[in-house]
């Protein structure tokens, strides 16, 4: 037995209103795990994220390596997490480390724009590094889709990459 992952979501905003209210009610996790090496080193962001958790659901901020470690530890088999990463690269590292998201697929909520990126939807900006990570997730057999809230239709993200000039890389 392993963790019963309820949702795997990439969102540069991490734990915010839509996740804390709508998604938590829909997928019923007993824990929210924010997985980011950068955020795990930022004491203020950690406090703010933990405080944003909805009543009755505890939130933790951990590193990618720590998530891989606890996923394989039977002490955590009863955890039913909603897993949030801030980048596709972190999600790809989790998959490479053995996490199984075949039941949930990978949901992309929002990815903030920065220099060198292309807006592929009104809420998702992709650069070459993000595209490479998303192709790696697809190569691992996972569905990668955009869905802001549960009532929205899932949109396959992979055709949007090709449409915007991101080609399948030779290496991930």
C-alpha cells in the first residue's frame, strides 16, 4: 500500500483560495503537501501557506527529496494528500523519484509569466524548461491537463506546447 494521492497540481501560486476551498472539498485530502525546495527554505512563505490551509486539513511544506522519501515510507500510507508543486520541473522530479500519479494525472492551475515564456492559456506561461518537464511527465504515461477549478473542463496541455513551438526534446 502507498499514499492515496487525491490531486497532483502544478500552480505557481501554490496554496490559495481555489485550492483551499473548492479543490479540497472536491478531492477530500487529509493533508496538503506543498513540495518545493525553494519554498521549504523560506520561513515566511511556509508560515503563510500553513495558515492558508482550510479547517480540518493540515498543510506541510517539504522539499522534493523529502516527498520522495515519505512516499516510500509505510508510516505515511494513511496520508491522502493533495500535492502541490510550483513548477513542472518539481513535479517531474517527483515522478522520476517514484511517485505514482497515474490515478490523478497532473493538473496545471496557473504558471506565472516571466521573461522568455509564452502564454499557452490565459493562466499558463511556459518556457523551454517547463516544456521539457511536461514532456517528461507525458513520457511517463501521465495525462497533463489544465483545470482551474473542478467544474471547468480539462484541457489537454500537450497540444498547446506543440502549437506554441515547443518540440519534444531528445532528452528530458
